[in-house]
C-alpha cells in the first residue's frame, strides 16, 4: 500500500467491500513498540448494525488488516471487518 499522511485520512468515509457505508474515520490505533497500525476507529453511520462489529464505546473498531484501498473512501474487506 502506498504511503499516506495520517492527516489526509482524517474524516474519510469508511465503506465495506460491498459498497455499504460503515461510517467516518475518527482515529487510528498504533502499536507504539512496532509502529504498526492496529485498528481504525470509526464513528458509525446510523444505518450500521453495530452488533456485527467490535466496539469501543460508541465507536466501531476495524482491524487494519481489513483495509483494501484508500482513495476518496477507505475500503475495508467486509468479512474481515466484522467481529
């Protein structure tokens, strides 16, 4: 995956590989020891079934390994994104 500045990811829409909107990127979790990105923290869309995702308070956590593309949207693999 190409290098992208974190500030360019702020407030990007997150959608699953089937085209459904999950929400808006709120934050990113990074492992400070390794520097690897761990999770996307997403403010979920009102239409999202939150019970299908790992949650942290009111936010959806998506494993960074589920990310497939970053352009106008952040696209995540639907199966990998769900808990």
